[in-house]
C-alpha cells in the first residue's frame, strides 16, 4: 500500500500524462521568437515572487500570516503544445473549478433555475472547500516537481497540493446537483449520472494536465468529497431549514465563519489559500443571510421543501434564453458594483485604522487587513446575489 501511494504521488506520473496529451517542456536552446513552428506555442511559467515581510511599522519582522520562509518558486520554463485539442479542453476544464465558474454558475442557478438547488450547492461547496483548503495547510504536501512537470498556472504555485480542491469542488457540485434533482425533476438518471461523472472527471484530469497536482492529490480530493457527501446527506433537509430557525441565526452565520478565517492555519510563507478560504466562507455566509432575510421579511415566497416531481423540464425557448441572459447580466453588473464599492470602502477604513499607507499593496496581505476586508466584501456580495438582485429583477419586470 505504501508503495502504491508513493507511485501515485510521483511527479513522473504527471509528466507522462502531460506528454501523452501533447504537452512538452521546450528544448533548452533559448527563446525562438523568430522562426518558431507556427503549430507549436511556447509560453513562460513565472515563478512566485518572494514577498517581503511587513509589520505595522513597515519593518522586516514577520507579520501575522506573512511568510516566515522563502516561498517556493516555480521552475522558469517554456512549454510546447503539440495537441491543441487537449490543451483547450483541459484549460476549459480547469476553469470549471475556478472562481470564474463559481461566480457565474452558482448565481445563474439561483436567478434562472431554482433557488432551492443553489442553496444546497452553495452550502456543500463551502463545507467541502473549507475542509480542503485547511487540509492543504495542515498536511503541507508539495505540488508536483518542475521539472519534470510543466506547470501552466502560476497563481496557485505557492499553495500546497493535497488534496486537490478543484477535484473536491467539481465532485461536490456535480453530485450534489444530481442528488438534489433526482426527486425534484424528471429526467433519465443515467444521463444525469454520466454528466456528473464527465464534469468531475474533466476537472480532475485538468489538474494533472496543468501540472498542479499529483494523481494522489486528485484521488484524495474525490474520496474526501464522496465521504463528506455521504456523511452530510441525512442532514441536508435540516440545514435547509436553519435559515428560519431563529432571529439570531445571522449572528452565528457571521461569527463562526469569521472566527474560522481569522484562526486559519498559519503558513510558513504567504499564499493565497487563506484569502481564497475567506472569500468562500464569506460568500457562503452572505448567501445564507440573504436566504434568512428573504424568509424573515417574506421578500420571496420560496418553499422550504422540494416541489413535487416536475414531469418535464421546460424546453429552452428563445424567450427563456434571452430572459436568462438578461437576468444574469443585470445581476452580475450589480454584484460587481457592490463588490468594488465595499472592497474599496473596507480597505480605506482598515488602512486608516491600522495607519497603513494606501500605496502599500503588501499591507492588504496582513491578517488583520486581509481577512476583514475579504469577509465584508464577499458577505455583501452573497447578500446582494440572493436578496437585492431578485428584488431588482422584480422591479425591472423580469420574472
């Protein structure tokens, strides 16, 4: 068993997968800006910048949450793509596990498909992502070595590898959606199962292709998520009803996630893991508060229990397509405005409170600044998405 685990953790296994998919490191013969093969493209993977430690006085002593050792650097390399089908397929699949997908798919589900489903998706997504993010900084398993692996993403290089949170999020979203729709909509179960498996598999394979995870990281993420779904499934209906449990419910939703973010495991160097975790928990808190506001003030009439089975999923007509895009566009614009406004305001308040120079971009990575401004910003975004956007839709006459 130990030998099997070591083999699944081997970077060479990832490198072989990349080669089979047509992704190769460029020859060490220097840049070929002129005369390069037009069917091949080389791109540079930049290393992680070493971050200077910052304290309240701007000196060199380590501050809360900032590095205490040099951050790992990616091998500065160029790569050659010989199979563009796999390249674009896995680049697209990788995006399905990134913020651009969450900030589009989850709100779209709430505004255009079914708020009941979006509530379950967000709750499970937040739970799975928090456990995955914390596990990374507790286990501290390295990402695949480069070389031999080609790394296509630079932002996440400073994070640890085990487990793959992309694999966890994709598996959680795909199978939570499948389980939650089985008794709500009538459709071929086999079709839904195949779509869930294909979706999660593509995201998992993209983590190998981009060189960001080993096979063991990906399998670990899938297995942890499967276990969490099995353990939490009996409580899903109970969790759905929590937003009507007590008038003090929003206080718990704010205090507990903020405490978890502020006491996030300290890393040896700065990485975006804590900031991403704060974003996720804050968005989940905001969405939950938004549902509580809707229920407590009766802003929307949304049943807590699943509706009877719908015989046929409504066909996608031109009217529905245009209506859905319009509602999505209106909602995203409002969300982006709220996000920018609250972020700027919260940063200004925190900079003034801690007497930090506004131009000091590293200061926002300090624990006492990063966590509050991220938390306030994305809690506001969650509330806006679930409460104010639907109100704006009704005001504009968008059913």
